[in-house]
């Protein structure tokens, strides 16, 4: 870590603490980053794939970033998602005594304007490496671009660095507008941030425009950033605003109000445009190949919006996709009657009528049928927000995250299948007390290597325990062995 001495500020001290503990800060040279740069388009789109690859520096920086992070920052952090950010908006705005005004913040091209100087003095990372990395440039479409001011575009750690650059804003706001105290939180100022996208709630328009906005601008200026004047606006909640692809709005009818979060018009439009483009450019793909391409797109979009009021919009999207496919089929068979097309491509599937269907042959020569996924078949499911201060690298939060995972697994069919697999694997017995785990005793799933120490969520790292045995394991820091099924051991011998 950074040399101890003059430069060692609070962030750097924390880092040393980590490097003495479980997480070792790796050394990495600039060329590794160059190789790892995402080869994607500029700005927004490249943010999508970042979670997938984790070079060592991101891994080593992440625990520090998590510890210093703003509690209500949700983008590019382990164990948090956009759904958590939306849920935080819901909590801050839903009730009638909550804030009614929102400042939508938009930072002008955040990632390529961060000041190098500020980063070098404030990011707890080996200075030489960071410097090399900042100067390394990035490779996009096989061209090396030198970086003069911002962090390399599409760099894997750049969201982490962007997060770290903007951390502290929430504390700054809460020190000016305390939730408790003399004014009793009358200002109702809350910051909800997803990477560089954020909104701030407030009690009045004047407060947000005249007091909050200058504070934010000052904060950003220190870091070489600025707000975009045309996109940063203050809106009333009854007008509604878009945040992370969803529209958050309160509807008033007489004295009664209703709070709705729906997929935003823009998000629906972009999604449908992508689908139509794919269909149009499908060339001579067969129906089954086309379905193979469309289904992941539909599933991804619907899963993103499953936490909000989406059912009607899902139905409308399905209808629009149907129309595009109908046109596709008509174009393919110009001289066939409609009835023939309907029977060939849109047969009825049980209670669902007009389901786009393709037929293909497997490698073994068997005929298989594949159906288009309907967005409306994705179940709407409420999301429970992660607790704002929760930190997945802190052992104190271990049980909290385990419980969260259990709830999620129980709610989904795939999760329940996993649980059954785990239960069978240990013959239905708890490895701590050797008693049976039943519906009445209940169960918790425990990570053999703790998550906070880098353990995975996979089946091979999990074991089912009684709730009380689980408590014992955590309070006494017991080690749990995965029970080996007897039959398999015998077979080997
Ligand atoms: Zn037990
Ligand atoms: Zn546990």
C-alpha cells in the first residue's frame, strides 16, 4: 500500500488494515489493465459487462471501496442492484409526509473528466500502479486511445473509482441537513445514487435549487466534475421523474394519492426498437433461431422490471413484439394465406393463443419445439431493499446476507431445487447436531467459507443447518464440514 508518512490519510490507513487481514492488495501492472479493457462502445453501454471480469486490482480495491462507500450508493457494488436504488426512492418518497420534490442529478460525462490529481491523492491504491493505469490509455475497437484527463473508459475498476470519487456526498448532505436535531429533519434531504446517476429528495423546490444544488456543485468541482445544466432539473413527485429506466410518480385523485413505479416510456421504446431491429436484420434465420436470439433479450428486460408495476406494460410489449413477428412472417411468405401463416408460426399453446413457435432438429435428429417467451409470463415480485450500511466484506453482516440469500432462494423455483439438492446431499441431517432438518425445525443455509472472506454462493460452499445451530456456528466461530453422503463413499471404497 501507499507509503506511510505524510500522505497517509484515513483512506490509506484503512487499506493497510485490510492488507494485514484477509484481503491482500495485489500488485498489478498497467499492461494487465490494457488487456482487460472492455472493447465496447463509449459511456453507458460499456458499464454493463463490468461485473463479470474481476482483475485483481478491482478485487483488492473493492473491500476498501465498500467500507468507505456512501450507504445509499447502489451502483457497481457487491450485493446491491438497481432494484435496491429504486426501492430506496420508494421509501424516501412514497408516504405523504415524505419529501415531495426531487433533484435529478446528471454529471457531465463523469468517467472521462475525473481529475487525475484528486484521484492520486484520495484513492487508496499503490500510487505508482494507479498512475501507470491512469496514463495507460484504453483500447477501443483495436485503437489505443491515450487518456489525458479521465480514468480509462471501460476500465474494469473505473466504476469502483467513480464510486469512490463520489462517495462522501451523502455525508456532506446529511451534515448540512441532519435527519434529527433542531429542525427534526424538516429538509427531508435524501441522496440515492447509482454510479454517476443520482437523485436528491427535498421538502421544497427552493431548498433544492438554492441550498442543495450549490453544495453538490462545490463537491463536484473539487473532483474536476460538473453538473450538466440542461439535464439537472428539480421536479415535483406528481409530475414524475425517470430514474434507472423507471418512472417514479405519484398520482392524485381528490385527496387520495397513489404511488407508482413503472418501466419508463424511454426504456420500453429502446427495448422494442432493439427487438424490431433484430427481427428486421434476421436475414434468413429460421423461426427457432430467431426465438433463440429474442428470448434472452425479453427475459433480461422483463427481469429488470419485475420488481415494479409492470404487468400492463409487459402485455403491451408482448403485443408489439407479436405485431413485428407477424410482419416478419408475412414478408417471408408473401403468397401464403394468413391462415397458413397462423398455423405454421403462431399455433395455440394450451390456454395461450397465438404463440410464436419454431421447430428445430437436435444433433441426434430429434424434432424439438421452441416457443417465444412472453414478458408477461415473468412473475412480478417485490424486492426487499438491502440495508443501507450493509457491507458484504464485514463479517458482522455475514448472517444478514445469508438470510437475504435464503429468502430469495425460497421465492424462486430454481432456488428451491438447489435447496432440495443440498438437503439430499446431507441426507436431511444437520452436520452440527446430527438431527434431522424438517419443515418444523426450519433451516438456514450457511457458507462454509464465509462470504465476507471470499466464499462463493455456489452449492459446493453451502450447507443447511438448524437456525439455532447456525447461530452457534457464528457466535462460536465453529468450522463446518460438508457431510459426505455415505453411499458415494462406499462406492468409492
Ligand atoms: Zn442442528
Ligand atoms: Zn452462516
